[in-house]
């Protein structure tokens, strides 16, 4: 049974989309365990000794590269005559508001219950199974901090090979889980894992998710797949900076947009972001947040339980229509055991935004706003502590807290990476014959 839910603080939503590694003190891990094995010493993971468990990397929101097939020459020219609209060519993309505003919006189809691409730009994730679809790998833009790069280099140094036992699982981070399921993305991931397990001497796979990727991973494991399938194919799930309780200020993107950390006006992405079905997946869960005020105008306060009303006030009927389905899928994610070992790796003790107050009479969604007054609590600088702690519900679980590490740095800190290698060692298959290679 999941532990009792309680209230705490929240996150700054714009940082959810693109997380950057920042300088942080050396980590001081503390652990809480409910059955998952303690990570083994990483030095034991070497080529002659074991067949490595296949590793699948699920990035956070905005961290999957997106390709586009344009149906109009005008839009293709606006986007720089490239098939990649997000994010390897971000410097060109962010300099052209027309591309952003026409290529990235979604439309909700009430008949099919699916979020659909703009008919002029059919967008899909880049290089599923490889790593060039994970933003920042390879590094070809100095404006993008490749938060996955240190982990990939570490894994390759331990003998991992892309396409053999190391895989990226980029996805369209704009759409809801339901849409990902209906368009076949989860089926593609499931088949890829099965193939990798068989190709690696039936060594079960390890899934590593970060930020929004933790929700995608948990939905895949707990909702899309069966316990029998997981028993045959999944050794463990490693959650980095999990977003399980929702983001306290997730809806600020509906209100003011986001700069994604780049030198561009937040308002540039406002009109596109308001159409993304995934935004409500990051909304704070009422049963966790209770009556804490998360967003306010001069005339009204909004708690987690008032998000539907906020969407109405912001004139977002498509988001209102899908809110109940999306929120119920999120709330149930951590209520049942996954029947795989779970490791929750998170930073803490970083000031983290818990709410925004806007000096306006009321919200109407007519124009993007700015200048909200922020309040702060504890977390990893992006995800608040109550949301991170929801990972404890995923039994059997071992939680590793690293004081002073922020939302992105947990993927790049050398000591944390050594811990990750130790986790992989727990699930490596001893080599039985010289004919078998890891």
C-alpha cells in the first residue's frame, strides 16, 4: 500500500522542460530501503565478468529531439529548411517565432481523444533506440547543456554499446500518456526491450527515467505492461528527479510561457505550450498538495484542486476537456507496486519554487503575463520535495538522497554515476562460456 500523502512545496515549471547541470557541492547520500538491493561496488562491472543489463534512457520534457515532415513550403522555410524542429537546431528555431508558433502546437480531437499535430507539421521523436534523439547527444550546440552526456560516457567506458545494450527512448513530450499509447509509442518501447533482452542472453533490462521521463516510465511499467511481462523483461527501474506529485507551478507555462533557459522571450512559446496535452500531467495532485495556494491573481487563489477552474479562466477548453482523464492516470501511478526493483535518486536542499502570485485583477488567457511573485520551499531546484518523495510509493524501493544536488546534476555527478553502475552490477549476468560476450 502506498504511504500516506502529505503536503510540501513545489517547482519552477520552466526548468522542467530543459534542465541544466549547475555547480553543486559533493553529494552526501542518505538511503531509505524497502527491499531493492543496495548498489554493488561499480568496479565489478567489467567485460570479462558479466553480460550487462540493457539500459533504456527516458529523458525529461523538452529533452527528446523532434523531427518534422512539413506539408507547406512556407512553414519549412520558416523553420530553416531542416527536418529537426527541436532541439539540435534550437538557435535557428528560437530566432523564428513563426516556426515555433506554427510547428509545435497540438489540437485535441474529441472524437478520437487524441492530441494531434498541426496538419502543416507532422512531428515525431528522432532516432528511437539510438542516442541522437536524446537532447545534447551528440553535442553540437554550445547553448545546450547535455545533461545525459556524462552518464552515456560512463556507460560506454564500462563497455556499453549504443544499439546493443544502451538505448535512447525519445518521445513526443508534448502529448499525453494516452496519446503515446494510442500512437504505438509504448508498444515500440516494449518490443525494443524484448529484443534487447533476448540479444543479451536474456539479461533483463534496466529503465532509467529523468523528470517527466519518470512519469512516462512509471506509466509504461505500471499501466501499459503486465506483471508477467515485467518479470520476464525488467530487472529494475531507476528514477532520477521524479515528478510523481506534480509541479507546484506547472500551470505558470499556461500563463506566461517559458524561455526554456535560452535568451528568448518566454512569451514566444506561450501560444504553443498552451496546446500541449502533457502540461496537465505535471499539474500538482490535489490529494498530495491539499489546500496550499499555488497560483493567484488579485481576485482569486488557486490550489491543486482548483486547476480545472484555472484552465477555464485561462480560456483553455481543450485542456479542460482532457483534464480528468490525464489527472486520474497520474494519481494512480504510484498506488500499486511495479513488482520490479525501484531506485529513487534525487537531490535535495535546493530552494524550489512553490507558488506564483500575479498582480492582475483576474486571469483571462488573452495575453502572456510576466512578473509573478514567487515563493520557495525545499526540493531539487525544479521538483519540490513532496513530489520527489512520492517515489517512495513504488515498492520495493531504495531511495538515495543527495544533499546539494539539483534537478539536472544528479545525471552528471561522478559519485552518483558510480552508484548507478553499482545498480547495474546487481543485474548483470555472469558469463558462462567464452562464446558469450557482454
